C-alpha cells in the first residue's frame, strides 16, 4: 500500500481526504494506468482531485462556487504561465504577504477583509484575495454571513511556511493533471460520462458535524439518504463509485448507512477498527470508504 500522506491541502479544508489516497488507489489498482473519466463530486479544497492518478481526466465539483473560483483562478494562472509553478507560487506569496505581513498584522487582515467585502458587493471577485484572507483567518476557516460577507476574525496567522509548502504541492500537482472545475449541486450533476464517481459529502449524521459547510442546516439526513440512492443508481448503471462517510458519529450509529453498506464493500479508515469490532469500539466515530468494485 502507498505511504499515507498528511492532510496536506492548500486550503486546510475540513474533511480533506488526501490522507486516504492509499485506500482509493488500492481499490482502483487495476485502473490506475487507464485513461478514465473521474468525477470528484464534493471536491472541497481539491486535495484529492489534485492527487488522483495522472492518467485520469478529473472533473472536480463542489457547490461552494467561491472555493471553486479559487481553484479555477490558480489553474488559469498556471495555464497563462505555461505551467511555471514557481512563478505562480511566487506571485501568490507576494500577494498574501503584501496584505498580511505576519501573524501580528491584524490591521492588514482587517483592511483586506473590508476591501474584499466592498469588491464582492460591487460584483468584483478576486479569488486570490479570498485565498489571502483564508490564510490568515481564525483556524484557516472559510465562512461568509448570509449577505455574502467574509466575517471571520483574524486568526493570528499568515501565509506561513507550512501553508506555502501546501500551496506549492497543490500547484505542482495541479500543473501535471487534466482537471476541470465545476460548481453544481450533486442533485443536478450529470454522471453519464464518468467511469468512477468519488462521493465525499459532508458528514452530518444527526446534526453532529462541526464543519463550517454544515452550518445552518446545510446538510441534512435526507441529503445523506439521497447520496445513497445516487450510489445505487450508479451501481445499477454499471458505474463505479467510492463513497466516504461515518458508520458511527460521536458515538451515534448511522443505522441507515450501516444496512445500506451491506450491499457493497467497506474499508475501515482507522486501522484499529474492523467489521467485527466497529460496533463495539469505544472510539467516537468510525469513518469508512464504501465502494462497489
Ligand atoms: C467533506 S467536504 C469534501 C472534502 C474534499 N473531498 C477534500 O478532500 O478536500 C464536503 C464538501 O461538500 C460540499 N457540498 C455540500 N453540499 C453540496 C451539494 N449539494 N453538492 C455538491 N457539493 C456540496 C461542501 O461545500 C464541502 O466542500
């Protein structure tokens, strides 16, 4: 099995699945060298989309268009510079450091936040400003209020060496791959052209998720059930799927998921847990990857 990678992700995205790449590759080992069309339906910070086998033509989708816009912006910058990763990286680094100089530069952060919110109100979005804000926000989170304003406090952080390393890795991987970014709901996306669909929805069984993208009832039990129907549909059409979720969340069993999973194959993502111990574990959550091939 390939070495497990850290949660390295240019966006420090909650729920990043790059660390589970070895499990994905072990399931898809017969297809790694093939030219497949693959949909990463809930791509979030793109850590997975930019790490999948290089032969795969990947469509990376997420309903959060502002994050997708940042991906597209960075990708376009690479295309404009004919794949010169160093150049694009240096330009982004200069931009971030111009606005927020260090982990004490609260004024720089607040000024950028004000300017960004005015720009958005006037219909001008500058994704690189959004990226600079995220590098300095509280816990590197992404959050907007209901009027679409960025409203996070300064996180006493900046585009530090660790963020720089992650961004560089992300740009290098992006430059080597054929990725198309889209922003649609999983409910409307057409899956007919894909050989494999990777489904990594929010985990929110019984409202227990703390991820920002789950706030204000963003993801409900019914949404989870609908992703299960979607997997069944893909299976009945002869397509492959890889699905992430939790069988137990903070001690609460997800019984619908458990019985649904019996029709497919389950990989336990915590190496200390297996099928027979899952129900007896005193660990609070049991994360799994369920697949049909
Ligand atoms: C667990 S995160 C995905 C993390 C991602 N796979 C990664 O490795 O970085 C779940 C994502 O689902 C997205 N999402 C929520 N509702 C959605 C919907 N109806 N359709 C598509 N994406 C949605 C959220 O914006 C969030 O980015």
